[in-house]
């Protein structure tokens, strides 16, 4: 794997973590593009992250009148 790809991955992780997200899964795939005639490899980074949000009432519990809750 190319060191430049790994450095780019580290930069993406740092940006996301600086915004308060916790990385829960990370995958870096390097490949030769089947769509381009160039010999340069490409990479795809898949990042899964989580970020808890406090509820409006501040206690972490959601109220029963939450419009997004399935009843």
C-alpha cells in the first residue's frame, strides 16, 4: 500500500475526530481503476463514525413525544 494513501487516510481520520466523532470502523482499499487508462492506483476510504448528541431536555433520555420515535 502506498504511503501517500495511508497519510491521506490519517488526515481524514484526524479531521473527523477533530469534529467530535469517534471512528468505529475504517477500511482503505487500493486498486487499479478499471475505468481509467492510467497505471496510477486509486484508493477508496470507508469510514464509520459515531457522535452522541444530548437530548433537548439534557438528561440523555428521549421523551415520549419525540416525533421521530416509532410508536
